[in-house]
């Protein structure tokens, strides 16, 4: 086997910067920064942003994604392509009420006002 083809595999301390959790393990990573460990020896220190001490999967802390609803409801709220069943029922009731009121107004002789206004605007 050729010499000097593999990096040095040595003890290193990894520190989670969000929780200050430290673990001594072996790695090929190196760092100019060092720290003294519990055993009295000095090891290179590699800082990491996330580890098992701060990751939601390992800590059990869940994000509130489920509270926002499913993907389909999020899409419908964002783009308004389809309404949820509650809003569709409410809009149907409002539309039915307007049709009934227009029918009553038409029977009393007030139904042709919109068509007359459009014809006046064209002339």
C-alpha cells in the first residue's frame, strides 16, 4: 500500500454551537483551534451548527407544520383555486339569497335597471 495517501485519523472534539454539547471522537478533520478535554489532554476543536443534541429528530421537539393544515388546503388558501367546504356552503347560501331577492325585485318591476344602465353607458 502507498504511504501518505490517507489523511490522519486522530481524536477530535466536535462542539455543537447552539447547545455547547461536546463529543470526543476520531476524525480526519483538523482545526487550528484546540480545547482541553476532561482527561487533561488537548484536542483540536471543530464547531458544528447542528448535532444530535440540537436536531429536532433526536430531541423530540417537533415543528408546528401539522397545525397549518394539509398540503392541499395550503395550496387552496394560497392560490384560491377552490374553497374549503365551509366557505363554499356559506357562499352558496349568500348566492341563493341574492337570487331570491332579485326574483322578488323583478316581480315588483325593479329587475330591468341593470340592463338600462349598460345601454345608457354605451350611447
